[in-house]
């Protein structure tokens, strides 16, 4: 039987703490819909696998799109209005559905009420749904290990941007 000293236990605990801290740093940074975020400097080359976000601009710099990959391997795209810093949309595609409560933030309750209304009316689909409320629109669908969707604030789309631009 092998015995370990408190010194070994302390080292193991320190390593576990360090690993946890590094995992947190590698996690994609994101804000909820409607939150104000700092506008990021665009990067031309970055690796999602290394936990690095890639950022590009659209509409002549009026919109910034930051792409990241969450812990489940799903690619998230965060759309931010450059002038206000407000996150107005998210899109996702990947093997797992993102945590919509986290992405939707203060709009999560509106979304939940919308899903209940769809279910009660019998308009909820087996593999796809569109929840359309005055404050937030969420489209989601897919099959196992292949989820896609988007969520946006219809009143916050910058001039010149349509829901079709959210891919």
C-alpha cells in the first residue's frame, strides 16, 4: 500500500486548482444578449481549438462578429454593434446546444414564455422551432450532435443588417 504525505496532497490540490483556472481562461468569453461589451480588436488568424476568439467586422465596421467554441464543441458567433457595444445576436452550430439561459440573459424568461405558447398552440416542431416575441427571436433546430440556431433582438439590429445576415 502506498501512502502519501500532506506535501503530496497539497501539490495535487495546487495542480487541480491551476488546471481549473487555466480551463476557465481558455473558455470563450461571452456576454448575454443586450449586454454592453468592450469592442475587440479584430484578429485575422486565431485557433478556436486553442480557446482563442476570432473577430471580424461587417457593414464597414458597424458590426463586430466574435467567433468562439464552447466546452461542448459548438461554434458560437456573437454579434455586437460597434457604436454602442451592445450584443444584439448570437448564432450557433455544433454537436451540442448552447446554454440558452446564459446566452439570452434577461430575455430568457420571454423565450421560455414563447416556447410554452408554441407548445400550447401545437406549433412546436420536433426538430425545429421559432420563438418570436417582441423583445427576442430565437430559432433553433437540428438532430442529435448537429444543432443550429440563432437568437437576436429585433429592435437592436444595426441599420443595414437583416436577420438573413445572421449566419
